[in-house]
């Protein structure tokens, strides 16, 4: 069991979250303009994801509880073509990160330093953190006297947690630090103590049971499937209409997905022989228009049947049922009645309706005891992990959980396990 019970019953009221989720536009690099510049009175929250890093100040009271910035988790190195060099657009020793990399992406080879929620390239993460904090938030790490809270994916290797702790204290000289688990944050964001969190992001989907504030680690389930796999499958389905070659062009597949794709729900499933989706038009940057027809529904099907992309024939419904199977019988009712949906891919239209259908069907097929599910699907679910961390970092009950630089110097990296929110 993982220890994490810090949320008191009156600590916050999630219904205060009245402002709508922000819209970020990667391609123009538009950001929400508020709350930038030094604000050392509030903890800084950095939610590290496979596709994007969400960053902003902790906020407990009602009002704006969304990240102030979302930075693509991308690093770009110049492709050394003659034309790029001769036109002096780039030098071969330049590196671009985040939005700067995305803006110049036709000229760069792009790398994603986080895969399936896990950091693979620490030098690139270093560049991204520098960019996010120094350049975007206009802050020095050593000024973060109120604390730096970072998030991690469920089942993040312990050595990665240690490495992040070492980086933060030794290189960045952060005065106070802590790491919280993304799915647990979703429970904090909802002001709940128990629930089952199904998180579906860019590179990973996980199902995490939380009972009375404790993560049941042994019952966590995961699949390496997420929004990026839908993009890839969509490109495959569209290959007779358009071919996306470069990473830059592949970003358009993401855009087509976000604008056009939706998940088949009951009426489409029941009438599958006669079901004909609307034809949608999508304009490509070269002026060409393509028509999106069955692909809009076919691409996201991989979430519920991964054999479509050559995997084991499982889906998100299996993640949920397998996680429940591993939980104590007494906890199951609470968990099925508090199934919290999180992550950007869960924004696909029809997601929760289809999930409900698949869960009931799998339950019957495998003769399981879970007859009903109450799915909690909030409009801010893409940012729910950041929001939960933001609330947590400002709670009075959480304050003793910060790891100070003095404690790090006394105990070394093992302090992150001793004072961990995640055992
Ligand atoms: N409205 C939308 N419709 C469909 N997909 C969306 C929508 N909004 C975001 N997404 C997808 O959600 C994914 C990103 O989700 P999220 O921000 O939760 O991921 P992440 O935290 O960067 O990655 P991970 O949690 O996998 O490490 C992308 O694939 C993106 O295209």
C-alpha cells in the first residue's frame, strides 16, 4: 500500500472550480498570459507528460486553478541540410525545445524525451525544465522557497524518482521539493478519498485504485496505449488520401484527431451495418482538403481493441476490470461507483459512454461481480493531475511533507523514499 492520506474532509471544495478549462494552441504557441513572472509565495507545480509539460502556481482557493503554460515535451536538433545552413536559418550547434522546437519543426529532427510516461533522456529533460522555468515562467529554481512539486506516472521506476530528486536539489538548488503521483492527484482534485482513476494520455493508459487516500500499488494496471497510437493508426487509415512524412506533418494527424475523431457509442455499435458517419472536411497546410469519413470512428477503436494495431486484443475495459479483480472485495463497490476519468485522450467524444458499455459487456462475458459503474468525467479532466497537485501543495496538512534542501543534504536521495507520497 502506498501512503498518501493528506486530504482532510474540509480541505477544499472542488465545486469552486468554476472557470472553464483553458485552450492552448501549440501551433501559434499561444499561452494563457496570466500569472507569469516571479511569484515565490506559491509552490510551483510541474506536471510532466509524454506530450506536454503543464506548469503553473499552486492555487487552493477558488478561482483560477489551471496551469498557466503547457509546453510540448519536445527537443529539436537541426537537420543539417545545405539549404538550412546556407540560408543561415540554423546553426548546427543550436537546440530548440518546447514550442520553439515545434515552430521550427520542418527544419529539425524532433525527439520526445518522455516515452510511455517515463523519462528516457535526462539531458533533454534538463533543457526542457530550464526552458519551462527560466524562460517561460521567468523564475530561478533557487527562488522557489514555497516549494516545487512535480508529478510522475504510476509505476515510475524508483531510480527515476531518485534521479529527479538529485537533479532538483543538486543542480537547481531548489529549497523545497516533492513528487506526487498523477492518478492520485486526480483523486485530490475531486476532493475524494477513494476512487478508481482511469487515465488515458499521450503514451500510456493506467488504472489506479485509491482507498482512503492510499494507492493500492499491487492493483495498478497499465497499457502502453494512448493518443499517439491513435495518431499513428489514423495516419495509416488515411494513407490513401494523404501521407504524413515528417514529425511536423504528423502533428496534423493529431489535429485531425482532436477536431474530427470520436468514439463509437451504442447507436453506432448496434446499427453497425447501416451506420454511416458524417463526412468531415479537413484543410491541410498545403491548401489540399481531405475528407474524413469512417476513419474518424475507426482510429480511436484501438482504445477498446488493441489487436487492431497488432497487440493482445485488450482495451481500457480490461485495465479497469483487472485492477478491480486485484482489490479487496470490500473496496470494490466504492471503486466502481467512483471511476474518475483523466487525461487528454479521454476528451474524445463518446469516451465515457463507450467505456460504460464495454465494462458492462466484459463484466457479463467474464462473469464478474461488477454490475454498475459510476463514471466521473469532468470538463477539466485533461488537466486534472496538475489541478490535484496544485491543490495538494497548498494544503496545510501537506506542508510537513515537503523535502527541504537541508533534509536532502543530511539523508541523500533516500529521503525521497522516506518522505514519499508514494511508497
Ligand atoms: N479534445 C481532444 N480530443 C482528442 N484527443 C485529445 C483532445 N485533447 C487532447 N487530446 C490528446 O490527449 C493526448 C495528451 O494527453 P495528456 O496531456 O493527458 O498527455 P500527457 O500528460 O502529455 O502524456 P502521458 O500522460 O501519456 O504521459 C494527446 O494525444 C492529445 O492529442
